[in-house]
């Protein structure tokens, strides 16, 4: 019982740590475009929700061409992958049909030889 209480106490963040973290989050916000690994906007100092919304909307508008381009590239990659999978399936089906045809011909030749 003492062990679990001690472990619980260790894992509970102190109130001042939470306040410090909240203050740090208020002081600086970075919007990162993951695809390009670039900082799109850096905001420092406390901002009202309205100001933050305006800033984020502007960042989204400025980043729209990159985001659209990324989406189109991802869609093209998915389409290419799907096409390759369809081509592979068609190739395997044709290969199987050829194998069946070869087996049929071998049997026909064997039967013809036996009939002679």
C-alpha cells in the first residue's frame, strides 16, 4: 500500500510545473508543416483566442498551396500503387491461364501419342 501511494505521488505533476508549462505554451506557439518540416509561423507572447484564430487562419491560407500539392502527390502515389496491384493481379491471372493451357496441351499430346 505504501509503495503504490509513493508511486502515485511521484507521478503526479506539481502545480507549479503545470503553471510553468502552461505559461510556456502561452508564450510561444509554433505551427509546423510536417510535410516540409518547416516552421510556418512563430507567435510569441500571450494572445487572445480571436488573435490566435486569425493567425492560424492566415497560416492555413498561406500553406494551402503546399497542402493541396501534398494531397495531390499522395493521391497520385495511391493511384500508382493501385494500378501496379491491378497489373500484378492481371499478370498472375494470365500466367495461371498459360499454365493451365500448357497442362492441357501436354495431356492432349500424351493422349494422341497413346492413341497412335
